[in-house]
């Protein structure tokens, strides 16, 4: 039976946008308008059974006829980017989950500072397009390894963007920090910062802007993977020991040991929970909580969703109560 929370779409085009990066254009099967979305949103691609990956939308959010994503072929791919680059073809039908975001643009009249490195340009692209269309002040600083690695290079060269965009190529770590420090200290202190890229790059960026006097509420970022330099994933003072998990509908109850995840504990008992990233990033494993108190350690749920304690990412999160009952 089809999953009502997913939508079948057609791959209408694939284009190489930079070295090891291909864009994928998606349309509804009947060419009807797709669900609306906001800059910074991402979608889940169900590429084949057991292979679900998340990619940022990088087209114009005002275009309801298509979704556009860009995928970098990773040398240590766990299957997603490799599948997109080698198997996906125009005319293929896949399913997606509706757009979702933890990286929205803030409604503000103050300037927006957009900073990206590598494939982190994808969510930043939709933000730049929206701000340009709205006539709002913004700047985009894009760090890339070389000219060949600049994603959507033709768009950034267009006169609509050229005055807003600065592309910085081939800098080493010291050069990157120097440029970020200079940018932070020369920026309007009322601006909002939006940054996406490798964990270490974002850590440096956020550090430079905090040192320049920017408040946490002005700093917005999106991670593609957890990074120990960004934050400690184990909440200080929270229980780290074992607990009991009960899957209410499946009739499975087992101990979750200190050295295993809820997903692993349930799998020992024959209950397989769908997972993708297994790092608390993608949301594939989100499960309802019927009783007990989750110990949230993911980067997927919003703060309000975590406070409600009605769902959790069972691949990384644990429990502060002795027994946790899940809607599984």
C-alpha cells in the first residue's frame, strides 16, 4: 500500500553543475503544482527500498512546478549519492517526502549574510533567490576548492546576482579563517547570518561572528552530518545507562544497553525500524512516544517538537525514564 505521507515524482532532467555535482529536476507525474516550500527546506528521496536520503531544495520557492536539488558524489558514499550519479535517469519515477526545514529564513528587514562552502551552497541558493526576488539586502560568500567546483557558476555570474556574490577559491584553513574574521568584523551587527558547509567550516564561521559581537539568535546554520566540533551530543547530567524500550503495537520489549541504540536493541528482537543516516540528521527513524521521557540527541526535530516529547529519533536518542513506550 502506498505511503500517504510520500509523493511520487518524475525525474525530468539531470545536469552536471560542477565537478562531482549533478542537479536533479523533479516534477509531479501529472505536472500539477507540487507542495509549496520555503527557502532552506529539504526533501527526502526514497531512491529504492531501504535507501532514503535528504537533499536541500535549491530552486526558486516561487516555482511550484518543479523541485531542484544538487547532489555531490561522495567518495565514501553510503549509497545515496552513488545511486543518483550512476543509476538515476530522466524519466525515472521515485517517491519523496514533503518539504521540511530546520533552516528557515528569518523575517527581517536587516541584511542577510549568506555563507557556504562546497555542497553547502544548496540551501543557501534558495535563500539567495528568494532575497533577490524580494529586493532585500543580502550578500553571499561562497568558498570552493576551485572554479571547477563552483556549483551553479552560471547563475552567480548573472547580473541579478553578481553584485551580491563573492566567490573565494582555493584557500587553506588559515586563509578561510582570515576571510571569515574580516567579513564578520566588517558586517552590520544587526544582520542575520546563514551558513552551511562542513562541520569544521561552520564552527570557524560561527566563532568569528560570535567574536565580532553577533548574538546566538542571529546565527543560523544547517549541518549535513553531526560533527564533534559543533556540539557535545551527550546532554550534561543526563542518565547514560540502560533502560527498557517497549514497542506497543509490535509487542516487543527489551533492554537498551549502554553500548547500543534503540534501533539496534529492537533489531535484536526482530523489529526493524527504517533508518537512513543513523546520526540523528535525516528523520527517517522518527517514532511516536506513548509514555516515558526521551533524551533527545538528534539534529532533526525542532526545539518545540523536542519539548513536546511526543516523538523522537530512535537511532541516536535515548531515555531519561526507566521505561520508554514507542508507537511501533
